[in-house]
C-alpha cells in the first residue's frame, strides 16, 4: 500500500513520453562517450526474469555496438534456479546480442568495485535480422503493430516494490524508516538520476523493510528498459552497501507483497490523450474501455507472463492490495486494472495524467514481455468485438466485488490458461511459447514438494 501513488497523478506526468535511459540516444558507436570502465556489459533479460550477457573490453565498445557479441539460443531456456529446461534449440545455433546505444548506463566506480558501462541488447540472428524469440523484439513488434493498426502511441511507467534486509524495524511510510535506509536511498536516487532513469518517488512502503521506487513515464520501450535496468542498479548498489535486497513477490506467506505496477496511457500521433472522457463511467473513454476489455478478456493467460514464478499467485489474492480479481475499477488498489486518480493542482490537465494501472505483475516477469502482452491484449480489444467491461465506481462495496472473476490461483493454472487461449498463443513464435512453458514448468518441478514458505525462500534467493 502506498500513500503516495503519484505516477499519473502529478501535473503533466504522463505528458509526451521522455526518451529512454540514454546518454546519447542517437549517437553512432564512434560518437558515444568513452567510459572510464574497463568493461562494457551487454545484457538481455530472459524468461526467468534474469539479466544475463557478457562483457567486452571497453576499447571494443564500438565494435560491440556495431556487430554485437555472441549469444546462444538455448540460453533462453535457463530457469531461474540455474538448470536449463528442455528446449527446441539444443546445442546448436548462434545469435548476436546487439546493444541498443540508447540504453547505455554508467555505474560509477565505488571503493574497490570498478565502474561498468551496461547496455541492453536485442537478440538477433548472426546476419542482424531480428530473432523471433527475442523478448525485447516482442515488445518492439507489439508497439509497432499497435501503431500501424490504430495510429496509437503508448506512454508507460513501471513501479517496483522491494525489501531491504538488515535494517531495524520501523513504522510503515515513516520518515524514521526512510532515514534508516540512508545513505542507500540518497545514493540510489542520485544513481538513477545520473543514469537517466528519471526517478519520481522513493518511499518507505507498508511491509517490513519494504520500499518503492517509481520512475517517470516514457515510451513503452523506455519504460521496460528502465524496469530491467532499475532492478540491476538497485541490486548492485545494495550489494556494495552490504544490504540484502529482494524483489520477490513475497518474502513471507503472511507478509506484504512486492508488486510491479504497469501504468499505461494512449495518445494519438499528435500526442493527444486518448483514454480520458469525463462524460463516461470512470472518465474512461470508449476507446480506453475497449483497450481494457482486451486485457480483461485475456487476463488468465497474460498472468503466465506477468506473474510467472511458482509463488507469484500467493501474492495475487484479495485483501493484499495487489490484485484481488479480474476487474476494472476507479481508484481501487484491489483491481486488476486501476483507473488512476488525477489532480487539478497547479492547473494540471486531467486528460494528460489519466492512465490505467495493471497490478497483477511482479519482478519475476520479463518487463519487455509483460508490457508487450498487455499492448497485444489491448490491441485485440480495439480490433475485436469484446464485451465492454464494467467500470466499478470507487465506492463499490467489497461484497459486490467478491463476485468478479478470480485470477488464476497458481502458475500451473495460468500456464493452462495460456495454452487454452488461442488468441494469446498466436502472438508468439511457437519456439518462444514452448520455451516459456518449459522454463516455467521446470521451475515448478524444481520446487515441487516444498511448502509455501520454502518456495518463497527459493524464489527470493534468485529475485
Ligand atoms: N504491495 C502491493 C502489491 O503487492 C501494492 C501496494 C500499493 O502500492 O498499492 O502489489
Ligand atoms: Mg506501492
């Protein structure tokens, strides 16, 4: 729970999208600044939600940016806990990890820890053609198809909650707890500003040792790239400060969950907001309601991508302020899709701030795929004839909402829903779909027989 859910609630926050986390978005490899770092790490994020890659000497940055570094298709099948899941790629095939210059961030040297430049990469075939199983390419294609078929541009922001260990107990949301996390907090905000991730709010959350960081909105790709980078920057800084950190969906079966909330707004080609219509229920435009209908219709299958760990569904239960069911509601933190509040302070325009928040995601997801499936589902809502969803008003009684459709109760159920949803399956290269199902079933098998507390610990060890 947060008292300060400001994403989308501050003047102009969801205004035209800001560029990505870039030191020089349009620079050629030769124009990019040199780095004091000895190494440049080129990374992807996989189906296990892990960031993997390899480094080159910084003197080879130019060549890495032009032609990438080597990579292996079967890497996509590595499970969260280490072992590789059965997959169609086997020991054959080669890829390139082709860095996107716009994603470069510099982590400065700190004590004995050397500086590092980090780039996020697309996975391509050796000739540079897109690899159809690349998660980042999946998001790019989703954004492009939404634009080509509807003219719509997406603005997005992704919020993260996480738990810092090793701090004294302090009251939720308190200044005391905020200060107990220093100098980590100030260092983190400074690092995020310096790396172009555009921090918005940094706050002590409800759970023990729980904190939240929100980043300013950007294009869909910038928001997902920042989500990948944010977790690594937080982990890297916490490690250097000797603070255990976890983004796992739960750390204790009865404790507060760590959510990832994805905020979306839609604009036309001229940047005019498309979701806002003060005359309609919840002020959600007819177009916005159809976009939401697509997400609501396919939610069970979507959760196999947005909440894909063996313990993710322990968080997605009522009365946790995560997502307690499949419904769209005004200002309700138990909804799957929350219509976020707006402010008129300082003459701010509600239309520019108005956004939908998808709450059934966590940090075990791949951000490119999580955002990509939401856009694909929204597009289905725009082009198909789905039922227009109810917008539950803010004052709807919980007893009424008890009747809304339930989320899957387990990852197994979500994977079955994915297999049963022909529309969702059609968005994926069959090898990507099969690998995801295999990785997730392998992760379930690796934790089989453990009780909830033990499974939660295993997931927390790797997230
Ligand atoms: N911790 C809640 C979750 O698991 C979110 C609380 C809030 O910030 O609204 O999603
Ligand atoms: Mg929160």
